[in-house]
């Protein structure tokens, strides 16, 4: 009759031998091959049906058939040949994709195209009147309010909407007296109201100067 300690030693020995054998099999890839041979392939997800949309963009009605998950930004750039709105962070943090919807600025990367049937959408391509630049576009050129130019379409669209917000009396975090009606667009006010638009080239002083010029001409 075996002593209990002999059983314990045998159990430990068996465990070590089994572990070593398992390690060799794993190193040789045998379990993976066996699993791949026996596992059933995952079924491919069924594609979502496309939806027909009619969007009013830059005062022109445009038709498109899109995956319902398509963002407004991707619809503009990839389906409607309007690449002026830029894809920067794709998380609504840089402002490069800013467009105007019913006169208000939004991040086009954070909204679905399907949500905007019936809305008036304006992109950077729609601000000029033919060959006549929008005053904000002209001011950015005069003040050299850009370097690489990647963020410039979003900066200009945001600035145009920002002036409308100020004219409507909307206060900002920098507004000292929110009951004073139309806030004075000081440099501090302009910087605060444009803080959602990032310029990696740091052309901020010239951007502020361009906006200030448009305010002075209004």
C-alpha cells in the first residue's frame, strides 16, 4: 500500500509532465490548427440597405444614396464632391469639419447625413458669390490667417456663424456682462468664441485680426 505522500508526489509529477507536453503542442501550433479546422466560419454581417436622401447644400438640392450610418462630413467629401470641409480628428475636437446648418455652425463629423433632409447646409464652397469672395474669406487672405490651410475652411465657416451669434446677443464664457445685449467683440471675445477651432500652425493672431477686420467693416 502506497503512503499518501507517494500519491502526492505522483500527482505533482504527472502535472509537470502534462504541462510540458501541452507547452510543446502549443509551440508547434497543433491546437490552433485543430481549432481552425473544426471551428465554423463566422457568417458575414448582412449589409445595411442604402437610403435615398435629398440634401440642400449651398442652395442646391443634391441627391445621394447612402449607408444610413454615413456622417454628413463623409457624405460631403466622399459622395457629393465637396472636399472643402476637412477631416481632422473625426471626434469633433478640432473644428476642421465645421459647416453651417440653418445658419448655425456644427461639426459635420458628429452628425449623420440622414438627419439633415430639409435643412439648409452651407459649406466653405458656398460662401463666395461666384468669383466674389465672402468678406471673411477675403479678410483671411489679407491678414494671412492661415499657413498650411488645412483648418482654414472650418475656421472661416465658424467665424461667419460666430458673428451671427454675437449679433443675436449670445454671450460667451468671456462676456463680462451677459445682460448688456450685443457683446463687444474684443480680441478676448473672439478667441473664446473661436476656441473650438484648432490651428496646428498657430496662426491665431492673424485669424483674430481677420475677424476683427470684418467686424470693423460691418
